[in-house]
């Protein structure tokens, strides 16, 4: 019995996730005690209790080493983690920057950043010329569509103002 | 050291530049010189939306500029009102406001705004509360209904739109004044409450006069919570006539972000007042069951103060606030 | 002959143009995640003030129809339901696209949408007044059981561990409770944060949970987004028609389900698609293929959700109670124009309503050619655009689309965070669909339950309320059939498969 096979069989993700869900359930139940109306807590409290019960069941399953289906992937993380994290940061950053930079500028910066994150091919002169232009057209085009045709009041930004 | 000063300097100049760029160059004389954003803090299709849609063409006709209606729903209006004061204060952004919502919501929990934060300048109509039953209901009059409720405590079920709303608070007041106990079943919006009534899931609805107007062939109203009878329903008595002092409903008005120049606010108040005076507008609004009122910028604060007292009392009895 | 005159009126050059333009605009709008049919219709309202009521209705109906169909593109090609109606389309549509059959899936969706739209419009034309009573027969308790029926799909859909799927479903149900409760006024699970007061908006959650994980995985590898088979097959129309003919019973059944669910105000296209999917899966011989790229799944949801368009107009026009959110906007526009809805609309002002219904037929039929052409371009662009453009474009669309739903920056942040959480949970065997089902059905289930309980307690007949009403009993029977059938089989099959696996190790 190698350590590797033990690690594989004793994937601890299930009890960790179960503990997390139990914690969420506990927080929900605690929150329900502050409601003024009986109609408000019946539902979330019941669901939280059911969820905690299921989490316990999951832990028991894990303890017995019983995996109900071959499809259950357990915990797997592969390939480029940095790019994934950067993508999420870029998207949240764009959202948080919107009220300050305005939607258009935040969108352009996010587009450029995500383009760099998603770029695997070498930067040939052609790509260097075409990709940013294509990106700008897409961002400005959608911006115009939403703000002028669909009349969505997109954030204008408090730090920078645009002439249009 | 040098670096930080450089940053300070650039931040300062940037701030100055943008400050100059966004300095509101608004004058009341040529106002409005462009279209005005009119934000409804609810989804489309509700009474707030429909009354704003009624104003839209009249505003364009009378003042030459468009009202651009957009929606910012969420949290029973709280999402919109909590963001109102961070919006442009140039007079080209305004938002619909609703009573009792702007009074009750901030008293429940921190929802991001206080009633005083909402800089309202006009309350232009309300939908009076009304007791609605189906056309074939056993209740022919309010007295029939009260007799039934006295004989069967708790068994008289009312559908209504939400809790802590005009409908709910009116039901609580009615129970108290009539000395009866009825059951209020909250639904999501007036549409769902009417659906429950028409499907006989409940015995009656605590709704609005707009329900009576929209579904006139299928329902009848037993009493309306107005000072005088509604012009579209001369046959329906008021609660007052029947001996219950209930004048209530969902009041709707408009607010601007705090900091909007006073002369702009006054001008807007005048404009909304003028639309309210238009005979054609009145006819359309009244046909939909709305009741027009004129609480302009000068009377707004007193109106809110007066309404707050009654709402807070009923909301406490209803258990909506502590 | 009045009917003939209305038919002619519907086919006037202006109305033809409006129907065509509406379908095209709607399809494009629906395909962009976050741009919903509701919004598209709402933008049009001021324009329709200067139009004949019938023409305005045709334009809005055409946009609405197109938008519901357009939602299929992003569902199939990006695993992102453009509208909630297309949730179940992702279940099989995206696997089909990954297997290189994206073009086929898009064409199948188009045909199914046209069939569904025609069936829904036919019911609206012939049976609207009697069918409107269905909406009234559904009380709170029926909505509750219908939501439970939708939730029972979690068991059927769970690919891996059933316990994990149910936990995900509970998480989704709890997410639906965040914010100001819709019926009781309490503010729940916000933990003092004002960002959460508005709750988790369903469409932005859909975008986050379905689309963001796809983007996260796209940037991790240099591989192509979708597998492309070497020979270009065009729109694969003959193949799609043959499959559609084979699945004709599925199409018709799903369309009827879609119409009936569409009649129920508040239920909407998402539930219609889910119920139709569930029924298609239950009655299919190839149950194992569902969720892995079964054309029947795409057909079921797409025909059902387009049938809700016609179905939803039934309570809207007959009762004045909007069947779906876009119907609410259309109803508002009609009221402002002075059109009084009600059964009389089908007699006294018949020209408006019949011209509109014929217009809806027209728009649905026009959807076939326009949908096939736009679908072809959508597919081509998705496979041809290099990753370094595709990923930022889709990411940007999710940002702007999510913002536009409620004009809220908070929703955008919530969307991305939910997406990241969804990705992590996915890695641990918790898939997105149960969470989404919980989130969508949570408020319907809760409201139905609380209302039914209140009424039942008031009338001192709780048991009768929950288990004594014929429609409820019928839905409960459907739940039992769909739940016990596959999951018992699965449980035993899983145990055996697992036992085998253990032995091999």
C-alpha cells in the first residue's frame, strides 16, 4: 500500500466541504433568530437543518469509504492556476473600478487585461495590430449599444469624465 | 519622498481637473435642456411603473424633453433609494418614491438609507386601499363581511401585496377599528394577490382601487380608504362613511439626489404639478383607479411627518417593526 | 369574415417589417447573457405610444419570441443561459457543442422553438378564455408542489454524488432567501451588508454560476473552446429535420407543457423548460445520454420555453394578470394606451387581439429562416474567434449584461464571486445546476408554502390544503414517479458499479 493510493482513497475534500456547509447552515440558523415574522424563518431554518443533515451524511459516506458513483470527481485542480486567479481578479477589479473610472474605461482596461491573460499564441505584428483594435471596437460598440440604444444608465465615473 | 509628492501633485491636479469638468453648470431658466433619467426602484409593469409611464408622454408634450424610465429593482425599493444620493445632482436624475416603503424599510434594519435621506419633492398620486371581493362573493357589503368575521374569528382570509405595505397596514387598522380578527396572506405584488382572489384561494383582497378599475367585470369593492368617493366609483362607499377612520394607500412621488440645486427642485415640483393639472392626464390616471394628490416641495416634509406617525403605529401592531 | 380581415391586417407591410425586425433584434438581444426579453420590451414602450396598439403588440411579441429563442445560442455555445428560460438547454446543448455538434444543436433549437412558438400561439388563438381558468385553479399550494417538482430534477440530474447534489440544492435555496423577503417583509441573511439587501438576482447568478467557470477553464489551457470537426457542415438542416421528425412526440408534448406552465403567472419559461426536460428524460429510451448531449433534451426545453410566449399571453390578455415578466411590461404599455384587457378583448376589440395573434404566428415562422442564419453566424464566430478575443469579449459581455439587469454594480461583483465559488465547488463535485435550481425555485416554493400554510391554518384544514386538492395530488404523483424511478435504479446501479471499482483496485 503506497502513500499515493492512500491519499487518493482518503481524499479529505468531502469532510472539509461538509464542515463548510455545516458552518453555513449554522450561520443561517443564527441569522433566523433575528427575524420578526414567523413567516420569514420557517423556510431558511428548515433548509439549513436539512443541509446540515446532508453534510453529516456526506461525512459518513466518506468515513465508510463509499463513493456512490464513478463520476464523482472529488477534488481535482490542474493546469494554469495563475491565469484563472488573474481572470477572476480582473473581472472583480473591473466591477469595483466602475463607479470611479466609469464603465467604458473600466471595461477597456478589463478587456485588455483579460486578453493578455487568455493569450497563448505569440504576439505577431498582425495580432499586435488587430487584437487591440478589435477589442476596442467590441467594447465601445457594446457600450454605445447599451448606453444609447438600450438607454442603460451605465456608471459614468467620478474621477474621469468623458465627452460623450 | 520625491515620489510621494509627485503622486500627491498628480492626484491633486487630477482631482481639480475632474472637479472642474463635473462642476454642475445648471441653471433653472433653461432647465430642462436635455432628457431626464427617471428611475423606478421596482420592476416594470407595477403601479409605480405604470404611473410613470402615464407621465412620460405628458412631460414630453409640455416641456419638450424626454423622461427616460429605467428600473433598479431589489429589496422592496431599498436598493434604488440607498443609491439615490450618490447619483448625479444636476437635476437630470430623479427616482420614484413610495410610501409607506421609505418610512417602514429603514426602521426594520439598516437598508442603506434613512427616511430623511430621501429628498422628495412631490407626491403626485396614491392608490387608495380598498377591500375587493369577487363579483359572485357572498359579501354584498362591508357589514356582511364584518358579521362573518365576528362569527368566524380568523377565518376571513385577505390576500394582499406584501407585508409592511399599505395593504397590510390597512388590514391591521381595519381589524382594530372593527374589533375583528382576520387573516392576512401576503403575496408577491398586486398581480399575484388578484390571482389568488379570482381563483377563490382567499375570501377577499385588501387591495387598491386600481384592482377594482382593472378587473371591473370580475370584482367589486366594498369600501375604499379615501376622504371622498373615487370619481371612477361613485357607488363604492368610503370607510369613513361606514364609520371607520381609514384613509390610506400607497403614495407615490419623486425624489432627487440630495444636493440637487433648490431652484431645480422647485422647477421640477412645478412641472409635475402642471402635469397633475392636465385634464387628459387626470382622466387617464383616474380611469386606472389612481387618485391624484398634490404634495409639492413646500408641503412634502409635513406630509411625511404626519404619515410616519400612523404608519409606525400600525407597523408595530402588525409586528413588522419592533 | 372578420378573421380574414385580421389576417390581412397582420400581414400589412408595416406589420411584416415590425415582425421581421423584432425577431432579429430579439434573437440578438436574447443571445447576449444578461440582456433579457423583459428589458428589450421595456425599452420599446415609449416607441409604441406613437403606434397602433396592434402594431405595437406585434413588435413587442416578436422581440419577446426572438429573445427567448436567442437565449439558446449562449446556452449551447457558452454554457450560459442568455435568459433563465434556457437553463435546461445548457444541460445537453453545451455537451453537444463540446462534442463538435454545436451547429446541429443550434439548428435543432431553432426548429424546436418554432414548433413551440406555433403550438403556444395556437392555444392562444383557439382556447385562450377557457385556458385562463387554469391560472386561477393554481393556488399557493399548487405553486409549492410545482416548485418541489422542479427541485426533484436535482436527483435526476445529479451526475456524481446525490448527497452533494442535494447539498448544492439546499445552498441554492438559501441563496434565494438573501435580501428583503418578498412576502414577509423581513431582511434576511444580509449580515449587515447593504450590498445583499437586494438579494441575489437570478439572471446574474445564472451568468456567474454557468459562464464564469467556463471562462476560468478557458484561460487555463491553450486548447480550442469547442471541438471542431474538420469538415464544415453548414447548418445541418436535413439532419436536424430528421431528428426533429423522430422527436415529434417529444416536441409536441414539451410544447403543450410549455403552454400550460406559461399560463401560470410567476412560473415562467425556466420552470417550463425544466418540467419538459424532466418529462422528456423520464419517457426516453436513452436516459443515460441525457446530460451528455442528447438532442431530445435541447428539443424539449427549447420548444417548451417558446411555447410559454403564447401561453403567457393567455392570462395577460384574458385576466389582466401578466403570465411572465415581459408580459407585465406589455400589459403596462397596453393600459397606458387605453386598451382594456379581459375576455371582452377577444370579442369586442377583437381586431387588436387577433391581429396580434396572427402577428405572433408570423413572427414565429419568420424565426425559422432568421434563426438559422443568425445561428450559423453565431456558431461560426464562436469557433473562429481566437481565444484571446473570445474570452475578454464574453467576460465583458457578462459584466455589462449583469450590470444592465438592475443597473447595479453590486450585482456584477456578486456575479463574479458566485462564479468563482461555483468553479471551486465544481472542482469538489458540486455542480452548478442544483444550486441554480434551488435559487430559481426557492422563492416560489417558500411563498407557496407560507401562503398555503397561512390559509390552511386559518381555515383549520392544513392536511386538506397540502394533500387534499386534485391538482396538488396530480403534481405529487408526478414527483413520486420522477423521483423514485430513476434514483432507486441509480442508487443500486451506483452501489454495484462502485463495488466493482473497489474490487479492481
